[in-house]
């Protein structure tokens, strides 16, 4: 098992994400789901894992967001980015993206690999869903030959339900964010929709971001 970077989430999942797995984080824009990727990468870098962050944004934009969430210490991962990375990421070039990801994963030698990416929604907007499905299926098959965990975020509301369902089907685990209105407050809720090796969990958990802390606690209503 591979730590999520959040103690409470590790406990919910046993001890973390399954080895050699692919994890999808689904939720609306602005809810804070990106912090799961930041915490996951931070946890790996502190343990000496090879961490690849593949983003449609520039490195400076992601680092600015990391600082806003007070994710510290933040060691620099290997970047695939639109600007400022070791390699430039082009969301219009699926073949090139696959090659670069696999090349970096292979370079890890005996180290564990953590891949975090925010490009899935962009890929689905620029390519037919069937093309993205084939792309991910092959990429996962290749990456899972190594000691690796692949974590991706996708924007809810940008894609048809059947497209999201198809994407969720090829991932080993799916974490779902929802927004609940409590009076005049917005409460982000997190649910484990599925996870390889974990029994179905139907309940939601409160997802709190406050003063540099990220907490996942039971939500009773």
C-alpha cells in the first residue's frame, strides 16, 4: 500500500492506495480536489520516491497553488508541464505524452514511482472518449509493470455522464467530491466510490482545508 499523504484517508483505505494502481479524483472545479495530488506527491518525495507531476499548467502556476494550500515542505518533483518543466507537455500529442511518462517511470530504477496529473479533462475535450480510453488502458498496462501509483483528477460537469463512467471503469480506485450546502456554508464532501481491495463504502466524509491542514472526518447528517 502507498500512503495518500493524509493520515485519515490512509486509515479509511487500510493503509493507503493499492500498490500498482490507478486512482481517479472526480469533483467540480474549485472544491480543492487538487490538494489530494499535492499531498500524495509530497508524501512520496519525503520518502525518496520518484514523483512525476504532469500538468496542463506551468510549473509556476502549480507551485503557486501548492503554496496557497500550505503544503510544506514541498520538494520539487519531476515536471511535465506547459512551461518550466523538464519536458514540455502537449495535450494535443497523446503519443508524445505516453512516451515521456513511460520514459520517466523507467528511469526510477528500484524506487517507487508516483505520477500525478491534471490533464484528463483536457484530453477528453480534445479527443474522442474512445481514443482517451485506449490511451489510458495502454499507459496503465505499461506503467503498472513498475512499482508505481498513478493519480489523476477530472472535472465534473465538463463531460457527459457516460464518458465519466467509462473513465471510472478503467481506474482501480475512484474518489468522488460533492458540494453540500449547510445554511450559508458550502461543505465539501468526499466519498470512496470504489477502491481495489476495499469493501464498498456508501457514506460521505467531510473534507476540510484550514490553516495548512487537510482533514477527512466522518460526516453525519
